[in-house]
């Protein structure tokens, strides 16, 4: 890869795509969603109901898609998750996936679970229960901290409303 990914994480519906679009327009970092990258290799719809069936294989697709990107930028934004809701509970994305991505930094976006629930319902006409969102967000925070520590990369945890802080922090990442 001729670029370094900055991983923008958070639960479904937190506003990763919206935040990435704003940051991308100001900092000129290309933005990709992990699900779109996976879908580009998988050639099928990615888990519309927010329940992930084959998380391990999807991570292989993600790495393949990243390796295929031809981007004229030092950094790209990749929005995705550290934890996903599976049929049998929470699935943690393996540390190896993030190592293979060669991340430069992590931004963890958080918000009030009730707002996230409302946002998901407005966007998707469906949502996870508030207690499930809260649990996933707690696990996302825990996992983001673990991955950042293991990879020795910077982590910024921020509410989605702090766009100026995010942009300043990202502009300082080298």
C-alpha cells in the first residue's frame, strides 16, 4: 500500500460516514467504508441487518481490497468496527486484521446510545436495541484501546460533534 489508513471506528449508526465525509472534504483524505471495500471483493451485499455471518472471511476481503487500492494520498480514512454483532453475540475483529492494515492512527467515535438508535432507525428503518448499542459501544471502546496499545499507534476517542478537534488531531498525525 502506498498510503497509511486512519481507522475511524464506532458502532453502527454513530455517524462514521458523515464525520468521514466532513473530514475528507477538509483534509483531502480519501474515505472508504470497510463494508464497501469488503463488498467490492465479496461481490455480494454485506450483512444489511447488522448481524455479521462470516466476519473472518470478510476481514480477508477487506485486506485484499485495501491492497488493490491505487490512491494518490499519504493517508486514507477507513470507517469500520472493532466489534460486530453476530448471531451468537459480539464478534471482535482480530488484531491481525489491524496489523495487516498498517494503520497510522485510530479515531473512535461515540455518542449517546439513544441518539444512535434514533439515527439507525431514521436511516435504515431498523435498529439495534439501546442496551445492545450501549454494550457494543463499550466493547468498541475497550477493543480500540487494546488495538492502539498493541500496535503502538495514537488513538483519539471523540464524540461525533467535535469535528474541529478531530480535524486538528488528524492533521497532526504523522
